[in-house]
């Protein structure tokens, strides 16, 4: 969001990175909850939207690596780290870029469009990388769709509902500068 100092952006990005490591602990107590609720995705998308694409990209690239190191290789397992690193980096990058250049006049519309674009781009990147590099020969469209859309649907819905609410609440609390001048 424009109007924020680099220090404030860095603090928000660090908070989002920390959340991307801590938040999954609450979900991974239940089998497959991480794949269903996507707790690491939420702070990365939030970082891209609030702090901009460079911070979102960095947060997304660092989150899976840092989480893997902090948890001793358990969350996410090392086999998933390269693909998740690329996917989350694309989330942060695209969310930040769309928010920078999109101006519909409505903050919620800007956020939702940014989220959908970032989610589609990140999932496309992860699918392509899995099919061509990380899981070449054993990855199919059906696996991609089932894993990244069908299984993850609750997490996607949570992100689409919670992130715009958080952005509006932070703007109203004057923690973030308003995206558009008050209309009245």
C-alpha cells in the first residue's frame, strides 16, 4: 500500500513471515489440515497486498524454507519445499503487483482481484514446475486440480473472506493508510 514507510513495510513483512511459520503449527495437529486450510498462504498473500511485490516475493520465497528449518524438516517436508517456495513466491509477487497497478475505486474489489490472480498464477506455476521438474512423469492435470483446488477449497474460501476483512479493518484502525480517499 502506498504511503507506508520502508520500515513499516519491513516490519509488516517480518510479521507475515513469522506468521507463515507459526500459523501452520495450529493446523498440522490434524492430519492433512495444512493442505486443506493453507495456513502458510494467508500471511504471504497478505504481505504482498500490504507491503508490495518485493516484500511479498521475499516472504513467499523464505516462508517454506524457514518453516522447514525451524521444524527440523517436518513442515513442509523437504520434498515439497522447492515447489512451495516457487508457488508462494509467485503469490506474494502477483498479489503485490496487481495491488500496485489495479485501481477499481473499491479496496475490497482490488484485494479480491489481486487474490484471485495471485492464487491462479501461483497454482499454475506450481503445477507447471511439478509437471516439468519436481515430479516429472508422475504429475497429471487430475492430481494438480485435486491437490491445489478441490482439497484446498476451504483454505481458498478462508483467504477470499478473511484477507479483505483484515485489510479494511487495518485501514479503519489507521494501521494502514487508506487506499482511496474517503468518499462523501
